[in-house]
C-alpha cells in the first residue's frame, strides 16, 4: 500500500467515524431535550396535583365547618321540638287560666 492509499483509507475511516459521532451527538441531544421536556411536564403535573390535593383538603375543611351532620341535625330537631312543647304547655296553661277567670266571674244579670 502506498502512502496515498493509506491516507485515503484513514480519511475514509475518519470521515465515517466523524459522521457516526455527529449522528450520535444529534440523537443524544434530541433525547436530552425530550427528557428535559418530560421532566418539566412531570414537575408541572406534580405541582397541579399538589394544588388539587391542597384545594381538596380546604374544601373538606370548609364542608366540615359549614354543612350540618346527621347528629347535629338530630340535636337541633330535638331542641326545636322541646321549644314547641314548651309553647304548647304555655298555651294549655293559658286556656286553663282563662277558664278559671270565666268561672270565677260573678254572673251579672239584670232583673227585668
């Protein structure tokens, strides 16, 4: 082999290695870009999930503070029924008192 042939073979392999190395670096840069985009998307999704969880906890707290429970409604109903019974007892007492007043009043009839 002559020097020109050796130089042509070395040049060919250098060109082939350079092409393969450039293609590898191009593919690796695309993979790195996609990986960083995926990591950003995951970070964004995690942030949204954390926000949703926080809002869910706030809503649960608001619901627990605002809305009535079954036990609370039973307590309020029993209080209202006791109050109504008290009013009914006072009305019954009032009718008895009126009956007593009417019965104790002397009848005044005119003599004709």
